[in-house]
C-alpha cells in the first residue's frame, strides 16, 4: 500500500503549509460524489487522527483514512500547469474512468 507525490507536488504542499503558518501534512480522502461516482478531497492537516495511515514522500507527510486507501492505493499526486491553469492531478491506477471535468472518477 502506498501513496506518493512528485517533487513538484511536494514543493507546492510545502509552500502552502508555509503560507498557512504550518501544519502536519496533507490529508487525502475519497468521497461519494460527482458524475462518475467518487471525488478526491484534499485538506491540510494540523495533526494526525487515530484512523489515519501515514505516508511520507518527497519530504511531505500524506494522511489517508483506511476506507479511502482501498481506492487510492498506488496513487501519485502531481502538480501540473496547463496554460493558465495549475493544480493537483491524481494519477490513480485504480480509476477505470474519469468524468469530462476531471473532478470525479469511477473504479
């Protein structure tokens, strides 16, 4: 079981944590939503919760709850820039399809 980030994503996470004045890491989760069934959820974490699983990658800490890990296992979080848009991109080997807007996925 693993979750990882690219160097670009790690740099953005560190930058955001510094701008917000600190934090423990980034929490990744899956919620039921979107036109394809599941959507990714990201939030900065000030501490780990009892149910969190911890993954360290490229010098940042990622926290994932056990229920989300089954759908996120093997995922790599990247930071991409396309034209004027930039943001996190999930490279999830478990996703069998994504919606046109890129906000949700199916397994």
